[in-house]
């Protein structure tokens, strides 16, 4: 898994990803490859798959990862006007890949993602 993430870190959607790459990314973030294709950033916009980022405010409303949090151009959450978290504000653990977000809390200290919203800065 670590080597796959390292590859995705350098992953750029320019040229557009092959079907095989799309499916690999879709697996990590836990979305369908077809849906992912529709959510891709505009041509030339890069994407970081590490660190995995989170807006707890969004997570409370809909408990899933949003692909736009990984776009390089994304500075914060446009809906809540909050900075994104890239690690647990309580213990500093990096977030796991979204496909593994089954419990909705930090895998190390068990702080629920929803409670992390108070640690996001207003932007
Ligand atoms: Zn949000
Ligand atoms: Zn934690």
C-alpha cells in the first residue's frame, strides 16, 4: 500500500489518467471509477493523494471523503470556509486512505472525525 501511495503522490492528471490508473485511485478513495472520472479536476490540475485531507464539517453532513480535498488547488472547504485537516488534531496521526474510513474516527486516538471541526481554522 505504501508504495502505491508514493506513486500516487506523483500522480498528475495531465495527461488524463488511463482507465487502469483511474481504477487504482478509485480503490484508494473508495469511489467508483466512473464517478471519479466525473469528479476529476480540470485538465492540468494536479492531485495529491497524500496527505489525505478532511473537512470535518462536510464529514458530519455526509460521512465520506470528497475527492476535491485532494486537488492541489484546493486551499480549504468552499462550503464551510474552513481549512482542511491533513492529520488528526488530537494525536497527529495521518488519516488513513478514505477507503478505510469505516469507523469515522482517528484510527489511533478514536477522536470522531466530526469533532475535529473545532480544530479547523476559518479561511
Ligand atoms: Zn466542509
Ligand atoms: Zn488521533
